[in-house]
C-alpha cells in the first residue's frame, strides 16, 4: 500500500507489517525514518509513524495487520513535558510507572530517543519481567543506547539478571535485587530510564513498588495514569513525580497475545540452541536443587558475578554423575552457576502448563 501523508498527520500501524519512507521525512517515537530504509512491525506490536514534512510511505501489511490515519499526533503533549523535566536534571534516574497496557515501553522508547537527540547516551533497565523488551521473559535487562531506536527490543543487551518468573508477585525481593544488580553495572555519568511491570492495583503491589523506589533511589518518577490509580504509590515517597497521559490509541493485549509475545522472546534467546550435556563439578547448582526441578523448566546460566549469560531448558539432571542435560546455546566454559525458574517450556519456546 502507498500512503501520502501531509505534514502533521500520523499513521498508526499494527503488525505484522513493514514500511519504508519513499519521500519526505517521518519518525517513530522520535527516531527518524531514513528514506529507503525499511522498518518492520512485528505481530502483536503497534507503532505510530509521525510525519515531519509531507511524506510518501510504502507499506506491506501481513495477515491481520491494520492501520489508522490520524489528523495530528498520537503523542500526548504531557510526554514532551516529562522529557523536559528529565532533561532538566542533566542526568539521573527516571522511574516509569503504570498499569498494564498504558504504553510504558512506548514512553520509555520515546524518552530515550529524545534524550539521545539532546546529546546523551542513555542506559535503559527493563524490569517488566512478563513482557520484557530487553532480554527474554523472566529476566531483567540493561542496555546502553547510543542512537534512536524505533523499539527497545532492537537495542543490544549489555547485562541481564535471571528471575525465572513472569509475574513479580511471588518473587518481589528477587525482582528488586535483579534490578539493582544490573543498574549497578550501568555507567554513572549517563541518564537511566527504568521500565517497570504493570502490577500496581492492590496493597501488595503498592508495597512492592514503594520498596523498589526506595532501593533504586530514582530522581524522577514518571507515571502513566488514567485517573488516580498511582496516587497511593506516589504519596508514599518523597521522590519528585509527574503524571502523563495514557495515549488515546494504546494497544490493549489479551492473555493470548501476551503469551505469544513471551514465546517469541524465549525463541529469540534460544536461537541456535542444541541439546548438550553440562558437567557440574565446578558449577554451583544450589538454586537448581532448591527448586526441585522435574524437567522442561527455564534455566538461567550465570557467570561468576551472578549475571545471566543466557537461558536454556532443563531436560534432565543426573545427580550421581553430576551431569545436567539442557537445550541451550550457552557455552558451558563460562558458566559458574545454574539457576532454575518456574516457567516450563517446550524446545520450541512454547509455554507449558
């Protein structure tokens, strides 16, 4: 399809789709689209293309893809105000808070891109363990981003920590410790953006988020709020905060869509995996034994600092011979410790009950 858009109009595309600017100038969340350079929008994802000047776009839409032409912008004005508030700090930590399907990852991409355009590298911590863009599900990822991105998933992962769950409620302290572990590896002289999960609605969630804020000591909290759902968390801390609008066109995902996105994340980090035996003489497996894994559980292969090298799937553990068989792409030479999560997967990355 061919779209001719006047300056100041936007095109909202839900994948699977690809598009290219043939003429003119456009951007996605502050990342410029260069003529003749294509952009892929995966299934279950949605991206807004904003025109800077009159533009011609060529798009290929896959099955069940959709688009919407919008007169104006998809970006709320309050998002620009939040960018300016963070810029005024010079550097520091921005803690992004909101419930599920409010556009947290989209805003983190937008904020990161605008900070980079202002001349700063940015470290991004993705602590949304159920819908992670940096690292596979069940992990906390850190990236150091130097150029604008249309989506955070295209950034390389600098460090990862293993949690082994896709819901934070059973492992709140482990999630916090994992965020601290990767955040401490980020350069101190550049801004940091911290994306969080969408669990905010009950007392345990409020306690969890307040503890997280106190441990991470952000300089600014940015909350995506539709009403007063964040007030209990914000009132419990003295950290400066700003509330910003939830985008009008945010894509709401059902349980099945979320599962498919997670499975894509597992497969992405299991690419090139093979069935292999790992000898455990010099490998710490306390977490593996404590979990009493039976098979098919997600494994985290850790280095000597406790950081994640990669993931695998448990096939068997022969304790007498100290041999673990796993489906993984991790080199056993670097592994100092193996941990076991409670997520169970097939070798095709499909979640098992």
